[in-house]
């Protein structure tokens, strides 16, 4: 495993992080048992992964808590999240504080290393800053959390408006950003600023449905051609990204997608989620491989550099 310093937090984190949400939720969405889900997290820790990301909304905090129980807590970085709004209404400060306490209990820890506002949107930002940031600051002073963080709602905020504002205000030590081959806007709008300010950066959406489902990839590319975000002759719709495998040593498109994100300057941790141990091992292997050839990366940047309306799902 490879490790790096997580921005100004000073923590050493594995470049691979386990994501306990996403389409799989450690296998909970695909019929896996709790025992099997725990085994995925434990195998990741055995492989040297020390960053685990979960959330109240995922329903996997207890699984993570059980999985880490026999490991050295001081060697792990545990992150979780809670939404600032519920059903369109702002979560009151006292309720948010109670939610943090509940996460601590479910995880079975005394301190949460990184606590995010989950899937935050720009219109939620005034409530987050005015009412909820002070809550987390008090809990940090009490030793219940170490670092404040925010994750964006990449399903709708393709150009990172929320994160741009949050980074400018410099309230958070860590941010979670959507970034992948198809949407590289973070390389211009987020990562230069996080690097300058020493903000730890997690990458989500490195691999989504487009990279494992050729039909979905073609649908996205057709739309991008229609919108003018990619040139009409930039890709072959019948073999859209086959050239990436031919011109590199990547064996699969998901592997290439992981490697593209892993070696993007400014990204500290790339999250990967699965409910299958073998799939986890494959993803870890992919993320520990060298960068794609420079000519491949350059061409991917040229083809998708103007894209701003998709996230790869």
C-alpha cells in the first residue's frame, strides 16, 4: 500500500479508501450478509487500506464499527457524514449534534477522524455555515471529531459550485469531490485551490456505470456530442474507449479509470466501493498501478476537457 499526508490534517492515509456507500453499500444493496460486508472492510484493512468512509444515510456505520474492532484504532482514519437537510428542510443544530453522537455509537469509537456535511448543495450552504459548523467546532473541541469536511452533491453539481465556495471560505480541512475521465472539471475548479490551501481531498465517482456498461457509455457520449461538449469525431461510438487499453497496459476500462484519478495531482484518496472481496482486491491492485502513459492521459484530457454536464453514472 502507498500512503500520503492528508493535506493540513497531517494524517497519513492510504491512497485507496474504502467507500461504504455507492451502488453497493458494502454489498447490502446486492443481498450480501452482514458477515460478508464486514469481510470486505476487514480484507481492505489487511491490504493496508487505512481510510474508511461511511455515512449515516448509508446504513453501514455499524458494519464499519464491527469490522475495525480488532484493528489498531490509531492506525485508521474513519470518516462519516450527515446531511444538513432532511426532506428539503434544514436539520436543527441540536438534532445534528445528536446525529454525530449516534454515529459515534454505531461506529464504536470515541472520535471520528473526518466528519462531512453529506452531499451538500450551494443553497444549503448558509445553514451549514451559520448553524451547523459551530456545532462541529464545539464537538471538535470536545474531542469527538478531529476534522470538519464537506462532500458535494455531484449528482447535480457537475461544476462544483458548492466546493468552490467552501474552499474559498476555508472552513474545512477535507473535501470530497467528484472526478473521473468523463468529468474532469475538478482539475480546474477545485484541485488547484485545495493544493494551495493544503485541504485533504477525497475522490468519489472515479468509476461509475459508464466504465463497466458499454451501452451506458455510448448513451453518454451521444449526448455529449449533441451538446458540443466533445467533438463529433473524438470517439468511435462502437468502440468508445478501446484505444485506451490498446495504448496502455491497463487490462480493463475500470482499471484505467481508477489509475487516471489516482494519479491526478491534488487527489489524496480515491474511494472504491464493493460488496465482493475479489472485486475489492482487483480495485486495490488497479489503484496501486503506475500512471497511464502520458500520451493516453493527454488525449483523454483533450477529448473530455470541455465536459461539464455528466458524472459517469
